[in-house]
C-alpha cells in the first residue's frame, strides 16, 4: 500500500474544565523521528503519545503541537512574603520617626510591591486531562493517516504511469539487442575491406564478432531489469511500509541500466538507456515521498 510521508492532522477534545488542541505534521525522513511540543504538565505522557502515534505513522519526521485552554489548566495562589513585609513596614516607620517625616503608610504602598506580594501560577495535570490529550492525539493521527493515504493513491498513479513507460522502453531495448552483433559484423567487414582490398578472412571476422557479441550481450541485464519492474509492482500491493524497499529496487534498476549502457555499443540502445535512466530518476523522486 502506497502511503505518503507528508500530511497534516488536527483534532480537538473538550470537557467541562479543559479544551485540548493537537496538531500533527509529517514530512519526509529516512526513519521515524518524533518531536512533541506541549505544556510541562504533560511531559509524563510523552511516551504514551509516541506509542499512540506509532500505530498510524511508521516513517517520516513527525512534529506534534499540543495546546491547552480552560480554567482548570492552571491554579493561582496569592503569595505574600510576610517576613519581608514586616521588615518593610518597620523600616518605613523608623525612617518616618527618625527624620520626622509626615505621612502615613497605606495598604496600597505595601501591596504594590511585587517583591512583597505576587500571584503564583502552577500547571496542573490529572487523569481527565491526560485522557483528553491522548484522545486528541489519536484523532489527529487518524486524520493525518487519511490524508497520507489519499496522497499515497495519487503517488501510486504516478508510479504506475512511469512504470508503464519504463516497460515500453525496455521492450524497445530488447528489439534492438539482437541487431547489435550483426551491425558490428557489417562495420567490421567494411573496415577490413578498406584495409585489405577486398580479400576477407571470414573466420577472423566471425571470431571477432563472436567475442564482441559475448561482451555486448545485454540479455541478462534486460531480464533482471524486467524482473525488478515486476518486483516493484508487487511491492506496491504490500500492506507494510514500502518506501525503503522501492528505493532499493530503483537503485538496482539503475545499476542494470548503467551496465547495459556500458556494454552495448549501439546508438539506438544508447538512446533507450537515456530514456530509461530519465524514467528511473522520476521514479526515485516519487519513491522518496513514500512511507
């Protein structure tokens, strides 16, 4: 099954106290790498979130963003430094008495000092919140998987179209292969006639042609290339992640095409090899996007 490595999913879960938003984004990567950004009180469930995501994502770089809203997300508490407040108050009175300064100490004077009074906020975490986060994570992963699957179907169509062109190019290659030795024989005969004034050594020519034909024989490479194409098509139907395997098959196809190009001393075959390598490059680009 062809699944793209790029996608996006978003989900929201709510309760009377909390509202949780989870966004999951994936891009191409050789392995499965997850990066989760979320409030500190949720760090203890990070591993559980990754396990949940791993059920839907097998390969790719995964970016997860979790945000929380609601009155129950944090607790607030007024904190007063009573000892410092006492010292502050006594100091003001002492200054006033020592220097006979008029004025009164107001409540506003004391409460306006941030070092004396401030509000502490602490993030809270509980079972209800954790369940909401895990539920939103799974919903976002499902949406992501649907998007990746839909994009994968489009990738599959492109791959099948390229493979179809590749099969035609290989068939054309096979048509030219049998004529390579005959073409070489004709060229060799003509050259020998030019040098020895028409007195030909047929045995020598046949020997040279036989040696050349053995070196230039591409039937084995063509057979393997066709086998790789069939293996590629079979792999597309696998339910497991197939991106790495397809990438390996394309590499093997390229190897066979390079060997054919180096062995066959023929302009028609050389042209077909160029076309085949161009198609293989397109295959490689698309395969890089597959999980």
